[in-house]
C-alpha cells in the first residue's frame, strides 16, 4: 500500500515533543506555542529517540494523526531556532522513508543534456 501525504505547507518541528501527546495537545502546541493555524498545513513531530514521528493535519471536519516508527534506524532531523522547518513533498517522502532527506536535499538536480 502506498500513502502519499501532501499539503500546501509542510512543517517539521525542530524540537522533540512528548510522544504521549495526542491530537488535542499537539494541535494546541501548534496554535499556542508555534503560533500557526491548522488550516492547509501538515505538522511533523518526533520523539527524543528520533525513531518515531507523528504527522498532524486538519482534514475537512476533523483532525488526522499519523504515526510512524522505524525499527532499526533513526529519522534524520534538522534543528532550527525558529521552531519549524519547511519541507516540500519530496523531502517529506524521503523523511518518512527513513532516508537522509537533509543530505538528499543538497544534491543537485541531474542534468541529462550531455547524453542526448
């Protein structure tokens, strides 16, 4: 099964959160601590061990909370003093796959003009 997550704005929290938090506490954190609206945004949170992430988004008339745990690896995460790090669809996909999305983001786009 393939699931694709997307949103106009995708944010990665730059600090670990208490993973006992559910939808209500995480959405409260987004609104009160990060000063963000839940509209048209996807928020990704991680635990201290960096082997679990939760994705929080508003969908129509309710909230969605997705949870992913890596069994043998840790998620590659980036720290920023602003509290949130913007990601695009590709970076989110790489992050959820357990890949080093930070290093992959710095790679130049391949140019195949020389081969034709």
